[in-house]
C-alpha cells in the first residue's frame, strides 16, 4: 500500500542535508523556561512558513525528560485533525494554570504575614515527616490531567519521532521510549499518558509508576518506572544515540549520513535553569558535611540528592557535546540555551506560587536577550561566545536553517515533488 504523506509532514533526512534534533531537559515547574523559548522559535518559523506550522514539522527527533518529556508529548501528540495537540505558545499558559494544582503549596510555603522563623520551622518539620511517610505529592491531579489530555494516543502516533527517558527500578536500567525502537520491540508502543506520568515520577516528589502493555502478538511487558532524570536529565545525547543506531542499522531514511558527521546535525538543547553562579550557590560543603539521610532529602526545604544527580547528568551531556562538536568543527550546529543564574526559589522544581511561576516566565523572556553561551570545558560554567549574538538571534538563524531544510526535503522527496 502506498504511503500517504501530509503536506506538513517532515520528509526523512535522506532528502535533505541535515538531521534536526530538539531536546528539552527535566526540571518540574521550570519547564516554563524552555516553554518560553519554544514559543519564540515556533513564532519565527511561522513568520517564514505560515501560521499553521508547528515545531513537530521541523524536527526529526524531539527528546524530553521529566517535564521536558511532557512538553515533548504536548508538541508531538496529534489532535483530532492530526496536528500537534499544543502550539508552543500554549505551553506556558498550561503550566501557569496547572502547576499550582500539581504541586499544591502548604500553609508554611504560602505564609507571608506570619513570623518567617516560625514558617521556616514549620516547613522543615513538614518536610521531615513527608520524607518519612512517602512522596511529597500524591500525583493524582497530574495523572488525571495527563490522561485527559493524551487519552489513548500511543507512542507510534506521534507526529515526529520522540525519545523520552525513564528508569525502570525493577530492571535497574533505563527505558527509552523511542519510535525508532518499535519495529524491533513493539511492546514499547505504550500510551503517551503512561510515558509522561512515568518520566515525571521524580523520587521523593511523586510516586513511582507501574503499568503493563501488551503488543499485537500477545507479548506482555510490565514497567516499574521513575523520573527520566535518573537516566538523563538532559536527553540530547539520548536523541543523538537513537539517530546513530538508525544510521548503523542502515535505515534508508538516514542514509548517507555517517555517525560522526556532526556537520549534518542541527541540535537545539534547552535547559530549565540552575543556580550555579558564584554568590548564588544553593548548597556548600559545610552544609552537606552535616547532612545524614534526611538532610540529603530535606535540607533547605528542598531535595539536594535529587537536584545534584539531575544537574550533574545534564551538565555531563552538555560537556560531552561541547567537546565533540568542537573537535569535529561543527560548533555552529549545536545550540544549548540554559540560565545558570537562578536564585534558590527559582531553581526549585515545585515551588508553584503565583509569584515564582511569573518569575520563571520572566526568566525565560530575559534568557532570549542574553548572549549565546557555551560551557567552559575547564570550569564547567557557561560563558558568552565571542560575536555569538543573543539567544534570540541564534534562534532566528536556526529557524531559517530549519525552514530551508524542510523546503529542500519537500523539493527532493518523490512523495512531495511535483
């Protein structure tokens, strides 16, 4: 049977010059920051190609972890018209409306007229007992919301390829939900709602998630999953690995790309912010030296253990890609947008007060105006790129490259060429 192609569907890389990748980090409520960046990028694409286009029409792979996995699903799941469920401009309003219900703030967090010392003490006591009794939030609203939004839509139905990370605590190994794997492993064709609930199940914050799936051959697999940040809070390398496997397996859609031909990759990697700049450190060795188990789970009304391993995994991926793209003379093809100047409250994954959520929107908007930065491989801190312009200017440049690539594929593909 001949395949029918939508006029907006992205043709495979074999008909173009580039392999296009979009990656979105984890970070809870801080998903607002990449949401703001994505809205700007999509608006630039619409200036070039019309208001009907969406991000899913331009990327060969969209990867996400945790909150980034949820954004990935929102951008790529089909609606009743077989177009993306959400436009990028709708992501931030979605977060502003739902985050306070996903992460309800207790009276200690919300108090402002009471004695601040009393509030801090009450918050610490509550955190202590919550860490003993179970996850900080029950996840019921989040689970219901995701199931309502995504319904029975499955991984195989996304409008472009996705790669969403989770970690199976029973198998003690990552589980990557990727369209590329479905041919060999069809039992991974699970509901997107199950994937999103699983990738967001951050230890200590939200409960682990169990479900089963049965494929058309009757094979059953059970999943015991937690947040993808345990695997890769920055999933950019996961996306590139999925593409590399297709090249190694001689998938005709990706030929004649070579695994190390990084000049053919166009990669946008979006962080959710961190507090790394000197003078804004959230923790230090003097503090951590006194922590026991509960300290690592509750100190500073936060969860240091979770924050540290998610931040370290994200930075390590950026470090690796900076080295590789630089070594292969392809630095211009890799854009990492991250704000490392967040304060203690803004860097939280769950302080969903109106004030903090609005601050995160402003941080995202300000980030567009900041200079393009890359990691200093000696210090691990991002530094402005000489003559690199602003992130906004870089995204305008990338939008033109994405538009040109899509048009080239439409011209050369036998499915769309007139």
